[in-house]
C-alpha cells in the first residue's frame, strides 16, 4: 500500500504548467465577478454550478488540445494553420488577441492600482497600476519559465490555504453550497439590487463571464500547451507514457485549486455582500469586502486580505508576462518563418511593450467589470468552444488510428462539447 501511495505521489512532479495557469487565472474574475454574482443571485448559491460545469468542460478541452500537441509533436495551432483557407484560424486568433488582450491587462492594472490606493490611501490608481505593472513586467521579462513555474508553485499553495481560510471565516451554508454545485439553474437577480450593470445585463451573460474566468481562456490554453511542449523539448510523446498521465494530474490539481478559490469568493459574496445588500463596482467591492472581513476577523481583514489581493493580481500579471507572448508566438510562428526565427525573449519584449502601451489608455474608462466581461465572453467562452471542437477533430482525424480516442472517450468529449454549445446558445436566447 505504501508503495502504491508513493507511486501516485511521484506524479506530483508534473504539477507545474497547471500551477502557472492557475495563478494567472486566479485574478480579477475571482475577486470581482464571483463575489458579485454570489451577492445578487437568487436562490442563494444558485450560481455555483457554473464552476462545476466549467471545471469539467474546460478541463476536458485543455486535456484534448494538449493530448494532440504532445502525441503529434506539434502545437495544435500549427495544425490549425493548415486548415483551409490556410492560416485563417491563426489570423483570427491574432486579430482578436491584439484587440482584446489590452482589455485584460487594463483590467488587471486598474484593479491592482485601486487595491493599493484603497489600502494605503495614497496616490492615484493609474500611477500605482502602471508603476507596479512595469515593475512586474520587468521581473517577468528577466525570469525564465522554470523560475516562473517554481514561484507560482509556491504561490498557488498559499492561495489554496487562503481560500479555505476565507470560506471558514465567512461560515456559509455548507449543505446549500454542495447541492448548488451540482444543480444547474438560471438564477434571478435579487429584488433589492439596483446596480445598472447587473439589472441591464442578461443573467446568462453574467454566468458566461464566470465560466470564462474559470481556469482561463483559449489564449491561456495555448500557452499551457506551449509550456508542456517546452517540458518535453518539443518532441513526440508516447500515448501510454508517464508524461500523458502527468498532464492529467497537472490539470486535475490546477482545476481543483481554481475551483476552491472561486467557490470561496462566491460564498463570500453570498455571506458578506448579499446579506448586507451590497453589490458595488469593482473598486468598491474590494474595500467593502475588506471592511466586513475586518469586522469578522481584524487580522484577516486588515492584514491577510490586503496582502492576498495584491498577491493575486500581481501573480496574474507576472505569469501573463510569459504566457501572453508565448500564446501569440504559437499563433504567428506557423504563418511566418521570419517570426519563428525571432528569439522568445526578443519577441516577449515586443509584446509586453505593446500590451502596456495599449492598455494604459483603457484604464481611464474605469469600468473593469465591463472590460472583463467583453474579454471573457469572446475568449473564455466562444474561444474555448472553438478549441473544444477543433481539438476533437485533431485527435480523431489527424493522429494515427492507434492514438485516436476510443468510443467511450470520444462520446465523453462529444457530450462535453455539445453541452458548451447549448450553453453558448442559451447566453443569447435567455
């Protein structure tokens, strides 16, 4: 028995790329969107099921896309570049990426700047956000992927414990939470809510934003695949190898961590905000939660919460400094031999500079929730939906017969993709 346990524990050495994605995606969506929807959703905890739904469908999509890339020895985006008309998937990804990624960075910088101004009472959020963003970007630029992975491994452990402590502190209804995690339903907006950005937007659209932020977007999965290919030195991997099991373990652990964090903040929204009839905007949400946490526990509210908020956003930006350039490079390399010859560090410098220059003007909009929702709907829902069907096609049509999915697994992935398709239709219908 001891040998068996040790054998399974040995797979923990593969937990790395998933930790980076987890830290990168545990960010603005978790600390802003999750508590808000927890506050206004009726019945209580009725939005929790979207976390379970995202965990299953996105986990399957991420695995399927990574599976093809490791078995074939090429990034799935290289395959997509050969889909006729040649390169259209990559070109579409590049256009949407260059247009939408600045919205994501602007959201992170806005909330980071606001967190600092709320807790220090000093300075302007734009100056704080840009200054700290530049510092984090520089640190990310001089770091190698191995360093980033090690730092995020430590960071994600602390985030997990912090999320568990947060749930324990607010003392939610555990039975209601467990039931809601497995009960799909469309919640309604509580009668006391008057916030225009909640009342005026369809509930399904707001659920879609939660789905989109849960463990990343199409762009994040592109980076995830690139990190795994980096680990195997861009070589083919055998179907029944330890590496393929390692991918499953890596994804499972990272998705569980993100789910725990999302559940914790959504529960905090129910208990802290909902019971006090509060649904403030992204800036006020942080200060409101901090003040109520302080009443429950001065140590948690005045010390742990501020540190955690800064850490969450800073960690997302830090991981993104490697992830976003790696994502864009995976999109553009199959289209241009000239771009492929550019070293990653040089390419990273170009992309980081572009993102900083384009995101700063967006900070003046001061609407982080709107910026987030736009980005998450298009890349976290629609983009993941496309990747799910594309990855299924890649595994069943482009791999040798002996490496394709069996009937049972194929059926599972088809059901998952159909479920996401239905979810997308409901976003526009309901």
